[in-house]
């Protein structure tokens, strides 16, 4: 395994912690800043929108830079953004700091995916992407539970200081290990790269990503109150349950990457179908403590089983034109789905629906993605079956 893949996974670990740890601290942040839980949920959707806009912009601006230089710059911004979160005095400043931090997310995973694929043979490219995203999954196994525990037992601001420290460590390791000579694989005009978005297969792939992750985050955004207020679990149980969720992420990520190496199209469709079933089942299981725990872990596995396959699917559709840019757009699509899911969940709660209603609404999204993927598999020859 190339050492550069491990370095990329470490950077992904830091980014994963700052993205997901806010879920476990949603109640604490809301109480501290005197805002509602629904308003605090916009800290998640705001981050996601920062990824949506930051991914294409930063990828275009740094398209001619060596990949190592781009990735280290992004980690520097990441560190400063988390320090700003730690000292933010109000909801508005915290939201602004989250958005600044999010600007690095899409380009990191977009450029990182291209670098990962270039380091291995063709038949291992989906697995290489999954290795990078393993950092994101391990963030949920190790970083998010620890960050949740730290924030609940001290102050949620200490969590962001800790995340900034993780960013420093990741930047040092990446500076030591990433190849200095690794230049962009494509040197082209960004206007030409953008023409790849005219391809129907690319647009359908991006739409599938948005829909799949809208389903995940309609539920996961509000996982803490869903577990405590609906299932009746104590607040102290949230952190270890998130640890189980993170274990599910790791398992699903690895499994999705390996199956995608063998049969990309069927893996994408199958993983979306399983995700829809898990979300629908969560609606029935939400009021039971044991069943809620089991379905939370299953949600992690099903949700992340789609990540590497969907990223490989979109990159396959973009072969030959603007692949790094499309990879970044797909990361933006994941986070657009996150924002959409958080907004849908918050809107349903504001309209008077209960927390246990959220999984049923969420299941509609991956079903729509499954339908779109079935159509795309028949029309788009670039997706290997």
C-alpha cells in the first residue's frame, strides 16, 4: 500500500472529525448559544453548503498547482477554521467559521481521489478511494466519540481545539510523506473541464449522490435527540453508540470499495437499495432502545457502502475530461445531500412531525437514487458492470 494513501487517510480523518462531531454536540451547542436544536442543525447544513461552493472554486483556482502543495494549503485553512470555531462567541460567528472550514473539504477529497487512483492499478482504483475515505470512517470510530465525550464533559469549544491539533498532526505527516513531484494529472483550461458537466451520465451520477446522502442526513443530523428523546436512551449513551455507528462506517466503506472493484454498477444500485431498507426499518425501530442502537450501526454501514462506489461511478463518467474537477463536484454533491437532508429533517420537525417520522421520509431519497441509477446503468456505457 503506497504510504501516500495513508497520509491522505490521515488528512481525511481530521476533516471527518470536524464535519461529524457537531452531531453529537448539537444539544450542548444549542444550550450554550441559546438557540433551538433545529437552528443548531443549520451548523451542519451550513458546513455542507460551504463544501458545495468551495469544492469547484478551490479546485479550479488550484488546478495547475502540484497536488502536494494544494493538499497542504487546504490543511492550513482547515486548522485556522477550527480555531475560529473554538473561539466563536455567537451562533453567527460559529456558522461563518464552519463555512470557512468547509471550503477545504471538497477539493481535498476530489484531488485526493485522483491521487489515490494514480497510485494503484486500474483494478484497485475503487479500493484506493475507499482507503482515503477510511480516514473519514475512522474519524467516526475514534474522533467523533472522543470529541463528543470531550465536549460533553468539559466544553464543546475544547472539541474544536482538539480537532485543530489533529489538523496540525495530519499536515506534518502529509508534508513528510506526500510525493513532492506529484503534479496534476490534467493540465487544461477550467472552461474545458466544465464541459464534462454536459454529459448526462455525470449529471445523473451527481444527482444519485445528492439523493443518497439526503436520506442519510435526514436522520443522522438529529441522531442525538432521536436516540435520547425518542428511544429513551441516556445522553451518556450517545458517544458509545456513535462509536458503533463509526464501526459500521468502516465496515461499509471497505465492503463497498471491494465490491465496486468487481462490479461497479450493481454495487452502486445494491448499496442504495440496502440504504433505503435500513432507513425504512429505522422508522419502526426508533422507539426501542436495542433496535435503535442496531439500526444506528446499520445506517453507518449502509450509508458509507455507497461512498467509494458513487465516487468511482462519477469519475468513470468523467474519464478524459476534468476528472479532478468532477471528483470535487461529487464531494460537493455528497454535502449538498447532507444540507438537503438536514433541511428536510428540520422542516419536518418545525411542521410538527416527530423524530420517529424522519426515517420514513428519509427512505424516499435513496429509492429515488436507485431509480435514477437503474436508468443510468442502461444508458451510460462508461460505467463498468
